């Protein structure tokens, strides 16, 4: 499957419909997808790779594609959180514009996607620990 096709699906998912002024550039979405491939490979214990032509090989299974998109969406949310971190609040008379809460909204959306990702991976790989190692206390006598 081509990364360009997955980029279109990502844009649809987070409602980036303005082709003239996208929220994230194609290079950023490609970076998110490449990071997602690494995560999915590690968490599902499978092997996908991005070849020189920008295709994921071997072809993605439908379930793997959905997990990959969820992983990429968590990365996209972190990118948007960083991008909106310097937003401002402005007021003049009875007019007020407050964009300072946008990073928190992107962070919450990212947490929701991460939970969906963890659940999807756990269903397919019972050994998956959600990325957090189990802590076992040691008692010394």
C-alpha cells in the first residue's frame, strides 16, 4: 500500500480538508506513518517496511492497516499539540479569541487514539503490555 493513500486517510480522519493550507505537510504525515510502521512492527511482532518508492511491503492486511492508522494518528496529535503550543489569547473590547486550549484538545484526542491503539494491539497480541513495563516490587530481607 502506498504511503500517499494512507496520508489521504489520515487527513480525512483528523478533518484536514483545506488543500491550500493543510494543518500538516505531506512530509510530516509521512514521518507519522513511518513511525507508525515501526510501532506496529514492534507491538504486533510483524515485519512491514517502507520501500524506496514509498510503499509499505508486504501489502497491509485490513486489521493491520487500521492499527497502523491509529498509531499514526497518535503521532499526528503530538505534532499538532506541538504546533499549537504557541497559540495566543487576544481580546479587544467585546471580541475575544482564545486559542490557548488547542494543545490540550490535541493531547486529549491523542490519548483517545492511543487507548484505541492499545486495545487493538492487545486483542491481536496478548503479550502486549501497552508500552509500559510491568513493575514487580522486590522485597529484601
